[in-house]
């Protein structure tokens, strides 16, 4: 029974790692899209609506475009 419990816990750990990695990849993709929208001059309100990011996050991306 102890082996079974250990394997269930290990599976849960792997699943959490997978879910976290998937979430991070999705967030990274959203930021890349928002960055391209900012570069194209799209309005902040539309970028917020399309990406779900906050206006503050979009302003941070806009501020970063000056650096490269």
C-alpha cells in the first residue's frame, strides 16, 4: 500500500509540474502577442480586451519597447 501511495504522490507532483509549465508557456505566448500588438500601434484597450492582460502589464510592455 505504501508503494501505491508513493506513486500517487509522485504522479500528482509530475502533473503539477506539467500544468505549471503549460501555464507558463501560455502566458509567454500571450506576452509575445501583446508585444507585437504594441509594436503595431494597436490601442491599449483592444490589447487588454484580446489578451486578458491588465492595462499596467501592457504599459510595461510598451515601456520595454524603447529598449529593443
